[in-house]
């Protein structure tokens, strides 16, 4: 500091009221950050970071989800880090009518998805991520009520499907889905069941190229693969 090296550890040893072994507030109270909320240390307390959860409030327990009636859907458009707010608003307003908006140059080797849902409708599309290429990822409830995860990253003729056949997910009860992909390795956890590991085929690409939009609910048939996905979901 100001060109002088300070031995902070030695100074702490001789300073009244300072002692080693401080564990912080999160060690004792971090458990109160629910639903995946992250405990953040503060000078005289702690707070819960709910930004990566579907909940809000001081302890991440306020549900901020939505109720979707049949035929309703929500779309979120991805954008590149250099996109201005003005461009982002313009892209959002035009995206439903202009599919030729400039593609992002962001490719993903890994992603982590976590969401909760409850439904009595089957088949249905829970989540779908489109791209400016032919790549897509989807989470479906099949006519049987079983969950299916689909990855199509190129290199193979057909999407890679993960079928979760051990229970009916369209029973009106809340269910939690956690999907983590790191290149070819996919870890899937449903509710309280132990995580299961899957692997993309050797011929499959490992990059999700130029993600465009995330859909919750109904998939709009803007691309051929979306139409194929919707058709398959209703078979």
C-alpha cells in the first residue's frame, strides 16, 4: 500500500478484538436461502441472491412463476453482449415477424437449466431453445406423461433423446428439472431422485451454435425444426 508491503496476518495477531477462525454469517444462516438461492456475505449480515432461481424475496421463497392456459407461451430473445438496449428492444419487437434478425456469434459448449412446473396436459412442450442454425434443445412431456429431453447440435441425422419413463410428470404435482451439459456429458436430475448421467453420441457436435430464443410453453413454427418438434410432440 503506497509502496509499502504490509504484513496483515502479523498485524491481525497483535490487534485487539481480531482473532482467526471467523466463519461468516453464511455458515450459520446460508440454509435460509431457499430454492437454490446463493448466500452473500455482507459486513453486518447476509443476503440471498435469487437471480438464478425462479423465486424472489429476502429468502428466495416467493414464487415468481406464471400460469399458462392452453395455447399460451412466452418467448425470451437472446442477444450478444455488445447489443445496445435500443437494439435489444427493436429485436424483441420484430422477432415475431422478422426471422432474419442478425445472428449472435455466441456458441455454447455447456449450459445449465433449472426450472419447476406442474401440468395435467400431455403431450406438451415445456421448454424449447431455438438457434440461428439447425441446433435446438427441448424438454417435452410425451403423450404417456413421461418427460423427454431432446438435443440436436448437428452431426447426427436425428436428435438425441433422453426418455424419463419412471413416472408420470403430467399428474398436476410440482416437479423440478435440472439439466447440466458440459460438451458431451449431460447430468439430469428430476425432483428428489438421484442425478442420472447421459452422453451425446460420438458423432454429435458439442457446441450449441448461435442460440436465438427460449420458449416456455407452445412452440411457434418459425423454423422447420420447430414444426417437426411440435408435430412429434403431438404424435
